[in-house]
C-alpha cells in the first residue's frame, strides 16, 4: 500500500470514528439526523477546536425556500412558517438537540444574538430534533436546558413526516444554523458547527446583513 493510500484510509477511518453514536432517540427524525452527524468544527459531541471550519451544505440548496411547516412552540402555542418568516426581517434558525454538548454550549451566544436581532426586527428560533412530533418528555427536557441557559427566543417543533421534518432528518451535523429572509428563502450556505468562534460569527453576521439588505 502506498503512502497516499495509507493516508486516505486513515483519514476515512478518522471521519467514521468522529461520528457521534450516543445520540439515539426514539423519535425517528432525530435518530436519523443524529446517526449521520459528523463532528465538523466541534459539531455534535465533538471536542475539537474552531479551526478548519466547513460550511458544507446539508439538506436543500441555499437558493431554496425553507421548508414550510405548521407546528407549535414548546409552550403549545401554534406557529407556522409563513407567519414566522414574514413577521421578521431576518430569522436565524438553529437546529440542535438536547444531549449535544456543542449545541447547548452555544445557546447563550444565540440568546445574545437574538437580543441584537430584536433591535433590527429579527429573531432567532431553535428547532430541537428530539422534540419533533411534540413528545412531552423530550419537550420538557429541552425546556429545562433552555431555561438553564437563559434562552428566551422561541423553540418550535413540527411533524417529523412533514417537509420540514424530513429536512431536519437530512441534516448530517449538529448544531447547524440557517439564515432565512422575510420571504422565507434561505440566505447563503448554512453554518455547520458552533457559532461561538469569531470566524463562525463573522460568517453568520454576513449572512444576516445580506438578508437585511
């Protein structure tokens, strides 16, 4: 075996080992998403640094509209995508799940961003993959984590077999963050991995500015 072949094999094995295997959940969409997640820039369960960030795509093209949905927030209030997006100049959509350490770790930064966006007519919303279909147990656990982290921005769920639910199941890494404009269209590429680093936050703010322009 040549040195190049050996390196390629080692690299492939390292990627497979980087996938988190501890995020199984009875919710089919969450389990599908968790099973395929890779630790890109400290995403889902990884302890890596913020170097070498990638913003590779996930489910959907950056020119697409965000999948429509009708669901509820974690307090049971109805929410739908058309109203949500049209009522905000920009919406930052953060996909996460309860046992994902990088996801939980960035919640205070997302809350701070939410407070800044509110001054510009925008918002952050969270979508916890474990809460799809409205499981009471998973919803309560998510609410507990959000409360502990001081989060006030809305978190929502919808049916796992809806277009938005299938979109969530297609994500391969958590956390993943999208920017959506007032017309419900995805702006640019998603931010894969935590937003806490200067580099990631710079990318996110550039997308927000683009949505607001």
